[in-house]
C-alpha cells in the first residue's frame, strides 16, 4: 500500500474480495499546548497511518474505525508528537 517502485520492477499483488473490520476508542492525555496525535496499524509487514490530527491538551478519546484486507490480530500504535505512547493489538474479523 502506497509504496513506490521502479518501472519494470516485479511486484507481488494480493487481491482479496474480503475486508475485515475492527472498531475501538483509544484514550490519550495530550500535553499542555496541544500536540500532533498519530495512530498507525501494522499489517502486511508495514506500518500504515489511520489517524493524524492536532489535538488540544487534556484527556482525549480517539474513535478508530479500522479496515484491513488481512484477518486476525493487528498492532495499533499511538504517537504523540512523534513519540510512541501506546501499543495495542486488535482482532480484525
């Protein structure tokens, strides 16, 4: 997903008729002055961004509606100003 290749390079392609879903809320405490909060999902051996927003300081709840072409457990990571603050595993079915 979103990976550039050289013209003529060989590429593995997986075509799936199914999409798997997971939904959750992630709570974070944003430091004084606000911060950039980013959430990623690790799938197919790559980290993909699923949320990126500047949030105001204080306790914040981030609703995540996630989709993947790969079933099973996936790791979701939360970063505040580029520093990882949380890692959770979710089951996609």
